[in-house]
């Protein structure tokens, strides 16, 4: 087994290949290569890694991850936490690396969850006469369209059964005349 650098070790490697998602760096002292993903090339956004590095370039990298996947050891490297001129560690306590990991873990997709209205204000707007909001929250323009809450299923069944539902527009016109 080849000797690998320790986690968070800094070394100078040579760019072996450049892809659209990053660059593979040869690790000195062994035959292995590690990936510098384009998000770890610079503190600025990198769209094309080929604009940052070329094959054969010497770059300073920090080993930020070792992962066994499908019986292969994958090594993750970072250039943005190392000064490319001197090789000095710009993140000695690995704070920015921890922050990057937290950002990845805390993302949740809420698009599939339905939004339900839990409570309705038991008020009538003085501006438009509709139920469920205050006049300061009303978005009706003078003489414009009036909006009200969608009636509950029970209310729809009652109107379908033949009972007459009070007209909200009539109530509002009475209130405006006052």
C-alpha cells in the first residue's frame, strides 16, 4: 500500500488532467491522483476549470477528504484554502471547509410539501367588505376587483342544496354608504 498524505496535509502537486467539473492532481510520492472540484479551485465562482489551470501546472493543494467508494479510494483536494504563491494554509482550523459541509447538509427540498391555511381571521375588511383580512392588508384598488377567501366545501354544499348564501358584495355596498 502506498503512503498517502494525512488528512488536511498541504503539498504541491502537478495537474494531470482538466475536466469540466475540476482537475485531477498527481500526489507526490505515490501513483494516486486527487480531484480538485471546481468549487474548491477558488473562492470566486469557477465555470471552466481550464481557465484556472492547465495540464502540467504545479499547484498547492490541501487534502480535505478521503472516501472509499466501490473499493476505490477517492481523494478530495482544495486549492482555495492554500496560498498558491507560498503554500501557506489559509484555513488552518478548517473553518471554511466545515461551513461548506454544513451548507451541503442543511439544504432541503420543500417543493413537494403543500401549504395549508391553518387559521382565518374572523374579520371583515372595511375597504372591500371581504372576510379574512384587515383593511391595511387589502390590495383592492378603488373600483377594482374584490377578492375573498375560497368557500369551504361545507358552504358549497349548503348553497348547492338550495339555501341562499348572503352576498358579500351587497354587504360591502351597504357599509360603504354608511
